[in-house]
């Protein structure tokens, strides 16, 4: 890069002729003695302080052992906190005593004359570099690799291929069945009752009053092979709104029951449970990132980082007056992913 | 054991050939045994009296190291009792609030650690506090290295190693935070799942890769456990070793000062001074963490409950070092989730979740190389910069920190709303704008402040300190006496090399032929100007002489030297000040 050079000429050329371009380093300032260097009594005091600090540490260790044996963790928060605080304070004493003693020793008693050492460039000398290159060249010649091109390719090829023996089984097994389409299905199906979370009690439509919010799981969730996995997709919130407030899309008119609506509880942003309901404004708020959904208007996003409304679960009532699903969700629940629309 | 004031160098007694005591003989025997088998004598000879410069800010990295050792010690204790399993059990321990609750073995064993293992809660809290301090120390250490230019040649590789350690620290913190399998950390994992799914094409597979199938699955806790106790700490240990080896190899940087140059190290020897100071400091760091763990509750998972995909509590937040990511997610408006054909690209998740940390971290990792490219400087630097003397770098650093702080604040927007009774929507809108405006303001302000401080340095060097002593002359003119600087005071203000923008060869040579590579050089020059155009250069001896020669600066013609002058000024009204040449008066330039 010869076309780029450092601008070296000094910008300020002063009036003083014969002066150097830069100031000279005046050298180390004179050493200032500590009190203990001049006064033996002060030095003795420092030594006593160090001794006392080591003593404090020993007391801390003894205190820790006493607290360990004497204070049971017990059955309630109070006894646990008592034990924790006693052990913590004693341990802190034991450690801080040693630390403070060592540092005080270093600062007040040890020789505090600053010393100077030379630095050398990190790079090796040209001779060393030459010798290193010569060694590599000699080694390469000994191996014969430069004359045998096929050998080189074989070496590189086999080294590049062998990791597949670890990677292929790892990738094959680590995602279990790799059935990513299961993101699009939940336990909900036609006629499945809505039950309360976590007791699993079916919900009568008549019990859902205006302004209330119900946290809902599908009936028989516990019998599923992986209940938590299913619950993570199937949780629903049910609210009843004054029917006058409810704005419904024409194709969803029959998805609600007398103002009772059911929506997925999983946020369409990154999947937190949307759990905060403000009944006056009919707004649902996700406590993680504050996406806000308007329940009265099809859970449209009114604020925050989510884009899509919460998916609605079509519901109705069965012969006994219990809330049941009409089908599964009509779109994948939760956060967006590449092929959610396919 | 203690040294008395008489045992200073020079008065040391010659080493006796036969060790006088039994202990000394045993030590000599052990040393001989080891040296004959390891040749350790060479290392001890080279390292025992190796010098390290002293400054409080050099202890930030030490805090990181010592909190890491504290993490290892407390972590080993925790692994004795923690069960990394997602098998469901019914709780039967002493904590009555959760009696009979279904939970994973991981959560149940965390409760056992907290309530039934004596000292277990202390160790958990030590571990968690140490993790928070570990990250805080790493980041403040990085700030020190950044603002003082300690990353310059030959330390660029060590900067990258340190950067990698920070990323590994984040990974360690995140994987450990999730292990207790409580509601709070479980929601954090759910957010992670949401982030991963958003990645185009491979997102859903990435999520399956991590969780071993659908979220939350059965595999995650054991997998995170392996990551947390084996992979990440193993890598951190190896890289910490390398990081410190480079510190020894390069010898530590030093702050500028008289007697400190690029070709020397001024400081105290490793043995005994830093063995005592650094060794002692380990106990102080561990001790302070123990004090925090004994008196301040952290992560009381028994109040949160075991993980369940349904509940969540308001005001839930990650640990502080993840707040900026959570804040970015909160600030991003949702409109940018795009559907292209039938494919969904959730930019509202990808920008805050991948692009923001990518740019922030990538820029941090590459900064030394960018600055070296802009300055064209290929010399080694062992004397640190004073941040004021590199205004652009300092301003960039403060600007990035400001953006980071805005994101941290955004990660707490709900708490700000509830504590200060403000609308969450207004706070979010203010912070959305602040993310762009605040760093810009911070940049301009910081650069101005740096330039002003550097100008102030020049002024003090040229005109001396104001002495607050006013003298009136026979002519009626008033004058404040200025005290010239002593050479040590002056040196700190004039020692730095001015870094000027690159000069490039012209586009056409003498025969009018356009040269190749000119456009590239031009771009590089523009970058260089951005970095180094605005600067205040140090005073040169000629400038000082010029300033003094036009007599404006209280130069006392009879003054024999700065020391006596200082004495005269601090000693009250000295008759010599009356000899001032008051004709020109003392004015600021």
C-alpha cells in the first residue's frame, strides 16, 4: 500500500528555532515514601492491622461452621433465610478478612518502589523467521507432499469427509422425528370440551359471565403422550363480551356463542402466554413484550411487536350446555415461521 | 514474615548456600525435585519478578476472572444435588406452597437445594450473583480496553478472544438461567423458540434441533445442562488461559505518565506484590459475592412455580445482560412481518432478535481492525490513549453504550410504566425514537467534550494553571498570575502522538494517467477523515516557546525555575510577583 502514506510533516511550526519537534519524557517522578517507611511505629501498626484481618477471617470460618451445625434450614421461609444469612455473612467475613489482609500487607508493608523493565517487539527476529521458514520447507520436502498432488487431495478429502460420521447421526437423531408440521396441529377437534386450567373441569356456557376470563385446556390433556408439549400449543382463553361490543367477521359469525369467544393464549409474536385482560377496554396484553390485542375486534393487534391477531378457536355448546370446540384452530398458533401458510 | 523498612532492595542479605530451617530445606528439596523433572526454574526465573503496571481499571478483568472462579467453585457444589431431568414428579418436600404439585425433577431438585441442603441456597445465590457480576465485569473491562485503545496492535487477537469470552459468558448465563425449569426461565425458552422459528427456511428445524422435537419436549434441560457444565465452561477455561497467556506475552499496557513509554513497563513485580494484591482481590471479590448472596435474595424460583406453558407473571424480565435483546423485541413495531408468496418472514422478530445483536456484536468484534484500517497505523502500542485524545473512538463507544442503555430501558418498559404511572405505549414510542436520537446526541456531545478537554489541556500547557491571585499594576491594569506546569504535569498532556487522516497519492500521475486503485484509496481516506479529521494536537516545544516569548503569560523574567515559582505562588504574596511585566496582560490567547 505504497500509495497511502502517513502525513508526517508537523502541522504547527512554531517560532522557536532549534527546538525538538516533541517534548522529552522527563522520566519517573521521585518516589514518595509512605508513613510506614519513615516511622517504625506506623509500620508496626500496619502489621497489627494485617494480623487482625487474618484473625477476622479465622473467626468468620469458625462462625460459618457454627452456623452450619447450629442452624437447620427448617420448614419455612424464616428459618431458611436465617440460615442463609448467617452462613453468607460468616463466609463473607472469612473471605474478606483474607483479601483485606493480603492487600493491606501489599500496600503498606511490601516494597513499593516502582521498577522498570524493557519491552521488546513481539515479532520474532528476521533470523528466527528465516529459520522457521527453512524448517517448514525442509519438512514439506521430507513429506514429499509437493510432488504428489493426488496424495494431497486424498488427505484433504478424507479429512473433510470423516466428520460426517459424527454429524449425520447427530443431525438425524437430535430433532427426534423432525416432523415440523406438528406445529400446525393442536389437540382441539370437533366436539372436544373446553375445560379449566389446570383442574380440567368442563365449562358451562352459563357460568361464563360478561367481563370474566377463563384459562382453558382441552379435555383429556393429561392422557396425551406429551401433555406439556400439547398444552404449549392448545392453551386457550375464553371471555364473554357484551354482544353489542363484539365486531365479528362475516365468516366467523358462528364461531362464538352468545358473546363467548375463545382465542389461542399463545402470542403471535414470540409465543409468550397472553394473560393480562382488561375487561373495560377488551384488551389482552402480553406481559413479555406488550403486544396488545383487541378481543372485541377479532383480537386484532392494537399495539406492540406482534403483527397477526391471535387465532380464534371456533366454539359452540353441546347438549348439556358445556362449551365445546367446533374444530381445531384454522391456522397455526403462536409465533410466525417460514412455511406457516403452506 | 513481614518485611521491615530496613529490608529494602540493596540491603538484602546474600542467600545462604545451606537453607537454615527445616521448612526452607523442604522447599528447596521440592523445588529441586520439580525442576529436575519439569525445568520449571526457567519459568519461575522469568515470571516471578515480571512487572505489571498499576491502575484501578486494570482490576475489572480481574473481577471477571475471580467471579468465574467463584462460579466454578459454587457450580461444582450445585451439580452434586441438581438433577438435570424433565421427568415429572409430585413434590413432597418441606415447601408447603407447592406440596403435591407436578413438576420436573430439575425444578424439584432446585427446591431441595434451596430448602433441604444446608448452605445450598447460599451456593445457589452465590452462583447467580457471581454470574451477573461476571458479565458486568466482562463488559466494563471491555469498555476500559475500548476507550483506552488497549486493543491496538499487537493486542487485536486478544481483543477477539476477549470478545468470544463475552459471547460465551452470555451462553453460559442463558443456559444456566434456564436449568431450574421454573415458569420465568421457561418463558425465556419459549421466546427463544419463537426467535428460532422465525429464521427463514431452517427456523422450524433449528427449533427441533434445540428442543429435540416440539417445545418444550423432554430433552432440553439435559442438553442445556451439558452445555452449561461442560461445553461452555470448558471453552471459557481454555480461552481464559489463552487470554492471560497473551497478557504475559505482550506485557500489560500502561497509562501514559512520565517515565512510561512504548519500550518499557513500569510497575511492581508479580511476586510478591501482585501475588498478594491479586490473590487478595480474589478473596475480596468472592467475599463481596458471598455478602450479596447472604443478604440479597436472587431468583426465588419457589415463588414462581414449575414450568407450565400457560401461566406468566407481569413484570417478568430476564437477567440484566439479556435485557437489551428483550428490549429490542419490545420496541420493534409489528408491521414488518412480511409474507412473500406463501412464505412468512417475521422481520419484527428477526431484526431485534438477530440483526440488532448481530450488528452490535459484529461491530464490537471488528472495531480494532476497522480503526487500524482507517489510521493506517502499523506500530505497536503499549501506552494507553486518554479517551479525550481520540474523540471519534470515544464518541462511538459512548454512542453504542447509549443505544445499549436505551434497549435495556426498553426491556424494563413495563416496570417503568408501573413504577412511574406512565402509559406503556408512550414509553415505548419515546424509546423507539430515543434508540435513534439518543446515540446521535451522545456521539456529538461526547466528541465535543473530548475536543474541549483536549483544548483545555493545550491551554493549560501553554498558559499554566490559574492561581486565583490577582495583581494590580501601577498602570491600573489587573492581572491573574498563572502558574506554569511542572514537567510531569506537562508530559501527561503532550505525550500522545497526534493521529492524522491518511494522505493518498493523487488520481493522476505526472503524465496525466489515471492510476488504478485510486477509488479504493479515496474511500479509505474518507473513512480515515471521519475518524481523525477533528482532533486537537498536543503542544509542541516550539509552540510553548512562542506562547512564552510574546510575554502574555505571566512569565516572570526573574523566575529561576518552575519549582520556586510554585513556591512563590502557593506561599502567598511574594514580592517577586510585582516584577511581572504587565504591559500585555494575561489573556486567554
